[in-house]
C-alpha cells in the first residue's frame, strides 16, 4: 500500500479516536503530497513520497532545535512528537553498520574505475551512495551519510 493511502486511512482512524496532534500531522503530510502532485501534474511515486516525508522531518528537527534555543520546551516536544509520527511512515532507516558497507562499496566501485579517490570526490561518491540506498528500499539521514563518506574518503587518500 502506498504511503499516501495509508496516511489517508490513518486520518480517518485519528478522527474517530479524536487524536488531535496525530490528525493535524497526517493532514499536513497529505497536504504536502497533494501540493507536490499538483505542482508535478502526475501522481507521486513512493520514492517522491518518502522524499517529502524526509523534508518534513528535517523541517521539524530544525524547528524543534529553534524552539529549544528559544526556551520553548513545550513547542519543541510537539515537534518531536510530529517527527515520530512522520517517521512511522518512512522505510526502515539504514543502520550505521549497513551504511558503512554501502559507503565502502560505493568507494570501491568508484576506485575500480582506476581513480585515486580523495575528499574532492565527495559529490560523485555521495550520488552513488544515495542511489544504492534508494535501490535497497531504505533511507538514511544525508548528514550521517556525508560524515561517514567524508571519513572514508579521507582514509582512502
């Protein structure tokens, strides 16, 4: 079942259970899907839906950080609850060990073409790693991927 279909069904469940925060968060996600679909003028793929959810989670994390800095713990807590609700609909996150294997395989693939890799090759290596993660049907935080890739590329020098 597509993520948007599951969210639609869960909106109905949240309405019946009178779960306000869950209902608001799911409606926000459904609205983001619909806006992107209208902008694109074609139905969204699963990968695009996951990307929208990732963007929403990132926005919530940044907002929670700002609320925490602004001494508003109640609003930061609300953002963290929304993050948990949104992450429920995202594919399983790649663990650090799995991510390291993917990063090393991508570096080996790029080095197999006869190139000596270093930090300057961050862009191409990042694209290969992201493609491999997407192909496996998982997702990973790009910040974590970037840090791990940077560390591995500096070792390769």
